C-alpha cells in the first residue's frame, strides 16, 4: 500500500514530491505526462495516484476518469496550480479522493495522504470481510 504514482509534467515538481513521499515511506513511481502515467498505472497498479490537472495532451481529469474505470478502488489525489472551487468539485464528482492546490504545503499533502491511506485500509478490510465458500452446485458468500 506504500506505492504511489505521481503524474506531473514539471520535473522540479516531481523531484519535490519524490523528497516528500520518500520521507513518508512511499515507493514513488513518476510519469511526466497523462499517457505515460496511465501506461505506468496499468503496468504497476499502485493503489494511490497523485496527478496534476494541467498537462499537455491528456490532462489530469482524463487521467482520473481512466484510472477510475480501470480500478475504481484506487485513490487519486488531484493537484493543481489553477485551483478553484468548480474544478475541485468536478474532480470530486469524478471520484477523486482529494484536491490539493499548488504551491503544496506539507500539512495539506500529509492530510490528503492520510485520508487516502485510511480509505484504502477500509476498503481492504471490507474485502476481507467477504468470504466465499464453494460447494458442488453453488458459491456461498458470507
């Protein structure tokens, strides 16, 4: 659960995230475009994704939609330097776990990561509660 994919077209931002996230115990995967990020996501299946909104080509909203189609249980935190309430609401309606405005402060990042980790843990616990028993003629879900 400590793997995270960060998608941002700005290398200095990726470096900053790398420093923060490694300090928090994450194994970070990095992509410099939405398309590259989706390819990496499909290959590596990290449970947590941080994506910028404004990127050339496929933007963060497109990335968010596609990740939620591929893996609805994945948590996606959207980051943008062009933050406004309408954009934040749109990302949340699309299934984003959280929305953080740039410049990113440590407290906002920590809070978003903690909330995402809690949701991932809750989802894992729910999956473990369901038990499947197979008989000759049926599957029994407990």
